[in-house]
C-alpha cells in the first residue's frame, strides 16, 4: 500500500510539526483544526520554521514553496479525511475527545486508510476498539519539536496487523525519522523511563538533596543530557507530567510511579512550567531564574 495523501488532525504544537515534515517529504497534507485561527497559527509556525531552515541553508526556496503548496488547511472533518490514505491525529490528550473523533473519522475515511494516533499515553487498543478497522489502527508517537527530533515511537495495539506496522515504518523513515516498535503499555518506551526519572529529580529537590540548578547541571554534565530534568519538566508541562504519573499508578497498580507531593502542589498553584511563566524556574525576566523550595 502506498501512502500519498495524509490528514493531520490538530494544528497545535505537534500537529503543525507533523504536517510540516510530511509535506516536506513529498506527501500531500490536509491539516485540520476546529477554528480558522488555529489553522492559521499552525501554518504561520510551519512557515517560520521553514524560513529558519532556509536561512541556515538546510532547505532551498523552491523546497520551501513546494512544501507550503502541499499543505491545505481545513475545518470540516469529513472533507479533511474523505480521500486520504492515512490519518494522523494530534488533538488534545483527552480520552473522550479522542474516542469521539475516531468514531467520526472511521465513518468518513476511505476503507483502506490507516488511522494513527500521536497520543502520549492513551491506550491504542482502546481507541482502535471504537473503529471498525482495529487492525489498521496504530500509535505514531512523534517528539517535540517534530522537525528537529529524530524519533517516531511506533506502538502496536492488540489488533494492529503487520502490514500497518510496515507502512507506518516506511512513512516515518520517509519523513526522516528513525523508528522503534513497541507493544502497547502505559507510557510506551520513552515516557516510561522519562517520567519516573523526572519524578525522581523532583523527589530529590523535595528532600533538599540539591538545588534546582545543581540538579540540572549534575544530570546535564554527569549524564550528558542536552538539558537537566527540571528544565525539561518545565518544557513538557508539570500538569502533563502529573497526569501521566497518575495514569501510570492507575494502569500499573504500582506505587513506584507515584508523583512527588511537590509536583502536585506546584500544579495546584498553577506553576506548570514555561507555558505558565513559572515552574522549577521563573521565566519572567531575561534569563530563567531557579526557584527555591
Ligand atoms: N507536546 C508534546 O511535547 C507532545 C509530544 C508527543 C505527543 N504529544 C501528544 O500530541 C497531542 C497533541 O498535543 P499538542 O502538544 O500538539 O497540543 P496542542 O494543544 O498544542 O494542540 C492541539 C490542537 O488540537 C486542536 N483540536 C482540538 N480538538 C480538535 C478536533 N476535534 N479536531 C482537530 N483539532 C482539534 C486544538 O484546537 C489545538 O490546536 C496530544 O495527544 C499529546 O499528548 C504531545
């Protein structure tokens, strides 16, 4: 099966990045969001990122123009998916919203189309089960920022067939990413490791083991991470980390995944990281300033 046309649902952080790399790889892309201003914002971000590539000589003006010409914005779900070969969903991480959307997509998309979710944590099998094609349903987990990060984590649900896996591996390689194939489990491979690691750093801060900046420096230089765990936590969003930790405890029935009290307290205070201007660092000045706990 050859993929030519792709619908991307959601034009947010992940959706516009996915639309960008797919169009740049030569696929025809329809990017769907629920309001024109979100579609416009997604298109603006793609343009900005392509122009950055142009300035750094990573891409030519012709490639920029051709990439943009391959992306069409859309508001109507039926129009977005009616003649595509693949649907990649990047809408908010809310179970009911995803299940309702997949039911609709399943009714409108051609029978041969593959359905892929970019979810960070929600069960692929649960989403597949609301469609009439669970064997064509798969997890396609990109990383943020999509044009920069080199991995797609492919997640096989209970019913996903081998042909679907093969096609999604091919598409991921064509958009310039390496792939790992994992069986469905909470957090898949990357977040299963990352979330407990960040939580452990927060436990250490809570216990007074080190300051925020020393913990970040220790892990950055000692483990050669590109950024420390608390800086990364602020990027991901502390609300998201708490959501995933609670989901892990519920799914694994194992308290080793529990979130530190400090994380919960910060979320309750609204200090959820960069997007709120405050998390483990305060972003109100020119330079992020570490918080004291
Ligand atoms: N942000 C990350 O680092 C990251 C990394 C990997 C995976 N993810 C996953 O990607 C998904 C999207 O996350 P994001 O960070 O891009 O969120 P976001 O809030 O930036 O974007 C979501 C977009 O979806 C739109 N939307 C809402 N309902 C919709 C619908 N029914 N149809 C089409 N669009 C709709 C919203 O208007 C918004 O523009 C989530 O499942 C998230 O868990 C996020």
